């Protein structure tokens, strides 16, 4: 196996270069302060760098004192040891916080909230008064149910549909009113509990009346919860990637991406949940607008947080809009079944407002849009405030890091990995007979011995150029133009052929003559193969057919 040849000068793809090393001229000294608006001319009246306008009554040029030389960054022993690892292993190790965060979040939020949902202070609308029932419920199930007295049955029904009351009970008619579309678990559990207590005190089992049944395509009432989850994940992920990779972007650029991305995500999710899957029938345009508003509000909030936490934005975003929002939303279980702090968080998380707006639009139950719109505006306003102050704070941190030369472990790992990948790329190109130039293009090493055994061919598969590897015995084929006489035969050539410009090559880059070719003779003026002539100096003539 032959070894690659690296002694060929690099090409730089420029017409005025001859392949030699680039000679960079010394930069010219700048005479004026450059404009910060992107132009090449300085702004009129702009102060020169290093000076400031003199105050009233102050003499002199107002020179600004140079900042003190910052102290060198202190590197801990652990960081020095971590920097000795493989660059790819460093990057993997610095991202392992995310699976650990997922494990902790699922255990503390989902497992803790859903492992044993138990009713507490469930509001029940009692039309009129029934002291016997109240005492029996407090004795049998203390602290689980809380009765509210109503004088009007119509008002009790309205509160059940609005979600402020779990069920309504009318002792005069022994009838229980429920709204399954608002909360399937409540509508299934509470009437059974009331019936058990009533039969225990000698009252007949009550009649259950449905005020808002669930449709056939949502048998358990979980569609609003999962649609809400899709909206939350789409909103925070768009802003999360903007915060991670779009730090220098302007506010209007970030907001444009959030607004456009929110519209796209809203259209996709509602199309899939509605016409494609069939979980929602109708209400396409209102749901698109509701989802668009919520995704933009969540995106603005996450975008504002990203200035303060940087690449760790996934942690607070998922805590606020996934891990805490889903158990507290009331989509799986009502807030009366959730432990603290999830029961209290139902009033402030985006999930509860989003689920209520979806249920109100699709099933006509739950509170009106006012609560959801107020929550949406609060999150969007908080995001705008965080963006305003966070941008300034981020710029100060960035300038401080540049001036002091401080880097993070993640930046060091990225730089080390970039250098490693560059060296690996150059080694791979060199092994295949290629080399990279200063402009980033590739040039071929014009040698016959660059290939290794992995790219060599045989009589069945062919060589690297698709032809047989043996030397053809026919030699050069003479070509004569009919309109004009053929070119004069060059000394040492066999026959006539088209002229080709010889490729300039350095002496050190010429491949050594092969001695194993059939008919090869190194004596001047001899023929090394049928049809192959050697000139007086023992060199082959240049041309496209010289090597055939």
C-alpha cells in the first residue's frame, strides 16, 4: 500500500496566486472611528474612540482612563481534569444534566401529583337545606366535601356548567345534576358518593341528570388536556431554540420568529387534532386563534427568560409550562383532587386557562374567555418586560466575558471539538489524496500512488477511474483534422495527437517511476511499453495520452 503525498503546494483558487504561501499585508492603521451603523464612514460629530466630550468648565480632551487589566481566569482542578477528556465526551458530559432534570421533574411532578389523587374540599351546590345530609357527609368523609347553599336551582346549574361547583343536589326532588364535559372524574365519582351516603341515612338513591355530556369522539374528556400540552410544548420550544442559538438577534427579529412559528404550530396542531385524527369536530378558526395567542404568549415569556439562563433555558421553561402546568391544569384530575401546591397553582398556570378556553369553545362548559385572556396578557407582558431588561443584562455579561477573556466549560469543549473535527477531516482528505486550501476548497494531489487498498479495484470491480488497471497496449491514437494539417510530431512521440497544455508541477511532487510496469526501460531514448516513447532525458512527455 502506498502512502499519500503531501509535498504538493496548496492551490488557493485565485488567478494571481501560484500556489505558494499567502503573503498577508500588514493592516493599515485606522485614522477615524468606525461607525456603529454598519457604514464605512464615521458619523459626523461622533467622538473618537478613547475620548469623551469635555464637561462644562472642564479643560482638556476628556480622555477616558484605560480599564485595569483583568485578573486571569482561575481554572479549578476539576475543570483542568475535565479538559483532558475527549472533546466529544466533554460535550456529552455537559449535556447529561437534561436527562437528570427529566428524571427529577417526572418524579416530583407527575408521580407525586397522580399517584394518589384524593378529593378535598369538593364544592357541592345544595339547593335549600338538608342538615342531615351535611352531617352524614362530614361524619363519613370528613374534609372531602364542602356544601354551598343555593336558593335557586337555575343558579346552581349555571355554576355546575361554569365549573365552580362539582355537582348540584336538590333535596326536594332527590336529584343530582352533573356536567361530564367539564370534568369526567368528578361527574363519575361525586354522584356515586352522594348516593352511598343518602342510602346510608335512609334516603332513596337520587336521580342523576346530565347537563353537558361528552361527545362520542372524546369519551373521557382528555382531548383538551393533550391539545393544551401540544400548544405549550410548541410555544416553549420555539422560544427555547431562539434563546440558545439567537442571542445577538434583535427583539423584532425574535418576536417575528415567535409570531410566525406560533401561527404554523397552531395550524398544524389543530389540523391534526381536528380533520386528521377526528378528536375535535368543528371550531377550527376559533381554536387556531386561541392556540396562536397562547403560543405567542408562552414564547415571549420563555424568550425573556432565555437572556438570564442561557443554554439552560429548557429547565425553567419545562418547569413552568410542562411539569407544573399539566398536573395543575385540571385536565386529568380537577384541582379538588390534586395535592398542594398543584391545587393552588391551578389559578396561575397557563394549562388551566388553556383547558378552560378549549372546553368553553368546544363543549360550552367552564368559565368564559375573560380569565384565559387575562392570563395570556399577563404572561405576554411579563415576557416583554424580561426581554427589555434581559437584553441589557446579557450584553453587559457578554462584554465582561470578552474583556476579561473568561470562558465556560461548554465553550472550551466546543472549541476543542471543533479543532478535533478539523484535524480528523484533514486526515481523511489526505488519506484519499485530497487536501484543503486556505479558501476552504479542495485540490487533488496529482500522484499515482495516493490511493490505499480500500479504494483500489480489480478486474471485476474496476479501478478508481472505472477502467482496468493494466496498461493498454495500443498507445496514443493519432487524430488528424480534415480542415487543417495536423500538428507537428513532438520529439519522442509516437504518431500525432491533439495538443494539451502540460500541467505545471513541482519536481518534488512527481511520482517515482514505476519499475514493475511491463516493458519499462529507464535508458534514454528507449520505449518502456508498446507505443510509449521516452525522451532523451528519460522523462515522459506531457499530455492527456502520455500515461495511456
